[in-house]
C-alpha cells in the first residue's frame, strides 16, 4: 500500500515538473526579447499615454477650447465681401419727354447687372449675452480640463494597482520557490536518514508529498504572475513579447502612515477633479442663464458698407456704368413679447443649475467618504504588515528550531513539515500584506486627488 502511494506521489511530482517546464517556457523565450525596467511612477506615465479614455478627454478639451474661441469671436466685428452677376429679362424702358437735351430714359432696359460690396458689422450692445456666452464657454473649458484630470487619475489608479498586483505576484513566486527548496532539502534529509535506519518509509513519503505540493504552488504562483504581468502589459499598450522588469519585485518598504482625516478631506475637496468639474459646470450654467435672459434686453449694432455696382440703384437715372456708394448706420431691436419663451428657457436653465448644485453637494459628500474609507484601508493594511512580519519571524524561528531538533533526532518529520507549512503561509501573508499596503496607498492618493 505504501509503494502504491509512493508511486502516485512520484507521478504527481513528475507531472508538476513537466507542467512547470511548459508554463515557464514562454518566460524563457521572452528573455530573448525586449526587456523594459519600470517603477510604479513610470507605469502610470506610460498607462496615461496609452489610454484611449485620456486621449478622448484631451479631444473634448480641444473642442471646448474651440467653443471658447467661437465665443470670443462674437465680440469682434464681422467683415463681409459680396460679388454678384445677374442676367435679366428684357423690360420696357421708362422714358420721359423732357430733359436737358431732349427725352430722358429714367429706367433703361439693362439686361446684365454686376455688383461688388464690402460690409462691416459690429455688435455694440447685446444685453450682456456675448460676455455671458464667453463666460459659459470659459467655465465649460475648465470643466472639461477637470474631466481630463479625472480620467488620468482613474488610469493612474488602475496602473498603480496593476503594478503592485504584479509585483506581489512575483514576490509570491519567490516565496513559493523558497518553500520548494526547503521541501527538497527535507526530502533529501529524509532519504538519507532512512538509508541510515533513522527514519521510516512514511517519513520519506510525507516529504515527497510536501515537495510535490510545493512544486504545484510554484506553478500556480507563476501562472498568476504571468497573468498579472500580461494585464500590466495590456494596460501599458505593450506587445506580448515585451518582458517587464519591475523595480519593486519584493516591496521591502511600506508606505507612511496617513495624515489626519480632517487634513486629508480638506485636501481632497480642493483637489478632486470631479468636484472641480461640477463646480465649473454650475458656474457655466449660471452664465448660460444670463445668455437666455439677454434676449429680453435690447440689442444695438453698427454697420458700415461700401458698394460698387453696374448699374448702381442709388444713381438716377439708372445707367449701364460702374458707380460706387457707401453707408454708415446704427440699428437697434428689442423683442417686446415672445410668448413667454425666454422666461421658460431661463426657468429650464435655472432648474439645470439646481440639479448640478445637488450633484456637487453629493460629490463632496462622496469625496469625504472615499477619503475616510481609503484612510481606514491604509491604516488596516499597515497593521496587517506588522502582524504578518511578526508571524513570518516567529514561523522562521520555529522552523529553524525544528530543523535543529530533526538533525539531532529529537523531532519527527511531521513536525518539520508543519513548521514549513506555517512558514510558507506566513511568507505568503507577508507578501500579500506588503503589496496590499501599497495598493491601499494608491487608493488613498486617488481619493485625495494627488
């Protein structure tokens, strides 16, 4: 029965080695390709450059800049040039039987007419509509710029989380390989002791079982690391053949403890781009309300025109010849009643402003909650790091003591195996705690708007 179990364990170990070789072969092949070393900040920079969402946000900013240019142009004069040529049907001529030298044709039959003209129009007073429209466009530009910052912050958060997740996976592979080496050493010792008559076959089988399990953990950890690295490459828009070398494969340092909650919330209210975008849109809506209400006020404009025509209708009697004329004028208009349209439009815009104001208040409340939860997350993660470090130190000391007792023949194989299992768990938790602390730090930085 023991031989059957031993053969099964050997087949399991052989399968684990084979699968591990197949899974690691892409990694070996990738070493011949391009290698790029980067840290968390470099990953964030590349992710922002490669992001389609940030590129779309930049295009919206360009559109808002163009809208502001349109609003600025409304304050400037408009210069218009015209040209015309016209072929007309024949009409009876109008001739009077008197004149300085006989009958005079007042309205000749001129079948072809030409005209050239230049006109200049300058708004003088529009009831504040132009300045209000310019103000609305300016605030909307500020809002779209804040939207761009928000998109970049979201991409930065995803990049940092992906980076630290990949770094943690790599560290987990290293921890699993250490456990595999310990299991190999114990298996070798068990075989030697059995040959010396100091151990039984069950001790060797137990060591083989632990070694096979350790190899499977290495394979699983390597697969998880490969998946996390693939996700990071995808986020950075890098080819699959690119080999990434992370500067923080095993995060030794931990983030600093967070500031007080009130300080962080105060900072977040002034830095979070979502809040800035909503505040700018509230101001833009107020300006649009002024644009609508400007329709109730009179408008005044000045015009300047010059015309060269053949015939020129201002020259009588009409003659088939070129003559020029000019005009300067000022005009005013005032819509005395529009059926209540302006009032209804103003009420609609005012309601929209109220809606945005409520959204702004809700966003500020959500920001405070985001900061509080992110701060609690970081504090908890730092406490977990301390606990995991203590557990790893204690487990390492216990394994060292058990190894010494085992070498002296005072400890059973099962005691060493249990100590190895405890140390493997502690090392895994240590990696998770440290990477979790950096991920919590990234979430707090996003929540504050850094």
